[in-house]
């Protein structure tokens, strides 16, 4: 019998500009080469996505046109992020992301026109497509459940059980998270999976994180937050709140104070959620105010500060929020806004340092970049390269004056040097990208 051809993982790492795997990733790859299933626990920011994508890649049949693996994630943003990492790997195998916030019929058409080898999606959306028969799973033998502690919570259990029933040939499972479940439901069939636990052995994120508390009163907390954000001088920060209404209250207060801020929560339209993450990750806004929707899975580089405007509901949420900073080898700072005579939860480090704020600080400088909206996208056959070339040729920008470019189905965003950005819409009025006229305007906010 002919031995199955495997992908060259070293070549994949070169395309990702990664010299070598860390110890957790190497252990995961080695384990999955010898075992059918895996439960992997490792702190946030340690590279778990790659720890399952590389072993998954080695399970695929080169040249196949069938769906051979399904990845389940708790949020649409994580689905998009996994798909982005997969595209960067440039393996020739296709991945399709399925998630809420856009019509199922559009995704069904995408599935018909693209022979995906891997599907990544949220539980409910995957169940919708499987029930409608929008993709075949006869050859699907691998299931990945990323952030399994969240996916297997009570609210998701019914959908997850349906999903497992709709994937009858799955005989291999990878379960990954930064925090464990008290009990993994029987339908997840993780009993026979080898367990790799790197939480106790990997204290580096904690060692690279400074913890502070700021004691105030409920009436003064918004002003204290404002002063703190001015004190840290415009370095990227995520402000966590427990409720959507609080997110909007905080965003409004900070914006009135002339800070550049984005809001992110589950009640926003998909387009607004995408824009909030784009502005923050591209450096066009340096503050993201969010519910715990941003506490999981998002890999945004260079987040220097995490601020708990409202105390987390549990130790697990505390862990996931803090994991947005001090990722990989970076350093970070975590701040707890607390009240007099209101003790901090037991899961907060005991010897937490008081952060002393002055009464007033100068406003931080505006972010170096600003975002421009372009009214065309993938459906118009527009690519990131087309947009970059257009702004260099027609807008006179140098490559270093163009930042992150995000291309969606019907529109795109480009981050440009702030000093040039205000004049570009007028300068480019009437010009064409790939022969197509389009709207170009500054993103408000």
C-alpha cells in the first residue's frame, strides 16, 4: 500500500515567518502524529491555533476535494481569524469559514462554488448547513473544538450534540482551551484522548504581566478610566465591561473626551463588529471597549494594556481577558478598577500594586494611522494588492505609509498615514481601482 504523502511543516512555518515551534506546539504535533485524539490546555497567547492546524494539515489527503475536517469555534471573529491563519499557511488546501451575521444562502453558494477541505464555523451555523446538506461530510473524520470550555457550556450543548450527530464518521478529535471544563460531556468523546496540560508549566505570560488596582468610587470611575488611558499615553488598550450598555456608556464618555475609541459587543451589526476590530488591530484606534466577546481567541498584536472596568464574573473570564496582553514574548499590564470597602475577588493576585493617578494628564497623541472606507470588495474582484497599488500610484503614498488592508465581500478598508489620509478622498475622487469607480471616504469615529 502506497504511503500517504505529508505536507512539509518546515515550509509552512517559513511562509508564516516562524523559525521554530514552541514547546507546547511541538508536543501537540508529536502527540497527534502518534495518537488519534488530543485535549490540549495551554495559556492564552501561546499559539494554540497553530498547535492544532499543523497536525490537522498532516491528516489531510493532498489533492482531495472533500471536506475532511471541521473546526468548531465559539465566535464568528475567531472563525475569521482561523481562516486568515490558514490562508497565510498557503498550503493549497482550501478552508471555508461559516458564521452568523450574513445570509446562510450566500454561504451555501460559496460552498457550492468552492471545494473546501476544511470547514471552520460557529456551532449553530454549522448545524444549519449540515441539516440543509450544503456540504458533504462522508470523508470528514477529524473534529476540532477550539475554546472547548466555551463551546461545551450549557448554552451550546444542544447545538454541539446535534453537530456531533451530523458528523457520523468522525473518529478523531482535538479539544483546545486555556481553561478546563469541570466535566466534558460524553458526546464530545474525549475520554480516550491524550491530555496535554501546559498551564502549570508555562508561567511566562504571568511573569511578563504587571498587575495593578485603582481604587475609586462608582461616581468617579469613568473619569478615573479616562485619566488612566491618558496616563498610558495612547498605547493599545482593551477596556472590558460586563454589559453591552456599559460598553456604549464608556465609549461615549471617552469619545466626548477626544479619545479615539472603538466599541465591540454582540449587539452590533456584523459590519460594525468587523470595523471595530479592524480599526483597533490596524492601529487606527488605540482603545477597544468590549464585553467578554473580545476575551477569547482574538490574536491582536501589541496589546499593551488590559483594563477591567467591571470586575470579571469568574476566574476563567479573568484569565481569558488578561490573555489579550503579554502574548508570545511581549510584556503587558492589567488594571482592576475597584471600589473602597469592596474586596477584590479571590482569583486576583494577592499582592496587587495600587496604581497612583494624578488628577489630570495631557491627551495622548492621535494614532499614526487613520482608516479609509472603499466601496468595493471581493465581489468586484478587488484584492489587497490592487488597493495598495492604487494608493501608491494614484495617491502618491509610499509603501510604509500604507498599513493593514482588509477586503470584505462588498467593501474594504485601508489604514493610511494620518497626515496624508484627510486629503486622499478628494485627491482620488473619480479615479478607478481596476477600472471600477468607487467611493473612498474617511471612517467616522
